[in-house]
C-alpha cells in the first residue's frame, strides 16, 4: 500500500460529539451508538444552522483512548445530554487519505506515523479521522487521517 503523506497547518474545526474514555477493545462496539446520539441531536433539536454540512469524525486524544465521536458543525452550542461542543485540533499535522477497505484504516495511520518519524517530525498525540461522503453507486468512501505534529526536530 502506497500512502501519500503531506504536512500542513489546519484550523480548528467545530464539532458536536459524544466523548468517552474506553479501551481499544471496547471502542468498536461504542462508536456506532455514540455517532447515532450525535445525529439524533442534529436531526431533532439542534439550534438552527448548527449543521448545514459536515462529515463524521473520530478524534483520539491519546492512547487510553479518550475519544470523541461526532460530526463537523458550524460553531459552538449548549450541551444536550451527552452531546457537547468540541473541536478538531488546529496546528501542524501530517495527513493522508485512506482509499482502501475500512478494515485497513490502521495501515494508513501507521504509514502517517512512519513517514512523520522518517522526516524528522515528532507526533504530538492527538489524531483524528474525517469520513468522506459515500459514492452513491458503490457506497465507497475515503477517510482523511490527521496526526498532530510538533515542530520538526533540528538536525
């Protein structure tokens, strides 16, 4: 698998999320209901204009993992139940687009990490995924993978 990794600076992106501390073993069972909770809020009680377009996201703040599962929105809002306002981090990132089977998404994460280290960058902890729109004819969707970076190491 060849992954094209780029480095860029991104702005913080507002999100509506459900947050949790979990384990990597439990997370696959949790993310669906967490995302459903956010979409329930956006479709049935969110302030007008909060969601006009945006993609599903998963933010991994650390290796515990502390996770946030939700949707990109247009700005802050008051919490409703477990759905809270948050944001994807801004700053320097390494990023790549995953175009293969979703089961191989971890390979893209590993490729971004390996590329970053090989090119003198230090991973800064937070990483996230932004899920693209599905192709109506195939159901396929791309996933943009981001890893926060510290400034490159001086050689």
